[in-house]
C-alpha cells in the first residue's frame, strides 16, 4: 500500500518531517539529509513513520559519529645556546647564567588551533591568546631567556584553542636547573 504521509524524528535533532505529503509506493525508497556540527561523540536514532492510510508503520535505525579528542604535546627543554632548542630538560650552570627555555608544541589533533596561551610557573605568562594557526601535525616553538641564580624547577602549560567551536588542549612539562657553586680560591 502506498503511504502518503511521512514523519521522521531524530533523537538528537528532533522532528525533521511531520506528516510530510509524499507518496511512498511499495518497494520505493527516499532519503533525507540533515547537517550538523558535531563536537563530541554522538549516537542518534532516527524513526521514520509512514501513514495514511492507517495503520501507520515505522522503522528505526541508529548512527554513531566518533569525535577524536583534540590534543597537543609540549616538549620543554633548557640550554645555554639561544640559537637552538636544547636536547635536554635539565642542565647544571653557575649562578647568574642566562639559560634559554624552549617550548615546542605539536598539534596531534584533527583541527587547526588558532589561539595560544603559554604560562610558565616561574616565568609567568609568555603567550596570551597569541594568534597563530597551528595546523594538524604541525609544530611551533618559542624561547624565553632567564638568568638563573638558584636551583629552579618550573612547569609550563600550553593551551591551544579555536574560538568557535571551543577546542582546548593542555599539556605540561618540567625543567630542573640545578646551580653549582664554584669554590673561591684566595691566594
């Protein structure tokens, strides 16, 4: 029997069709699309009901969209050469030595991050909503100089995000800079 009224309800979108006049003949097919921006894993169930004449007949099916978590990785190193990122996260220096912290972030996610904030527990805010497009798979690094007078352990937190929709990824790293006091020889 040809069914002339179609109703489609989705568990996430709500009603898509309500008693829509469309003659659906036996063995015929029709499809409807709906667009959505998905920011978290979503499972939704759609129920199609065809009626007129009665009795109404229905069928349901589900679809799952899995959203991978956005992530970044942060590598923090320290050295005494300002032209390169040091290979280590710990060094030994004399008091009053200038050291160069290198903060290298990599976008491990699927979305570009366009705003960046970098805060170091000892050096404070290094970047505050810095505008830079960090594409998926890309890396970016920045250095910060500090004169070390005492043993220092500091932690950095890099927050990368996109204004709309909000996607935030945070990671931390720790660097230790022990101070070696050199003996004073008086002659």
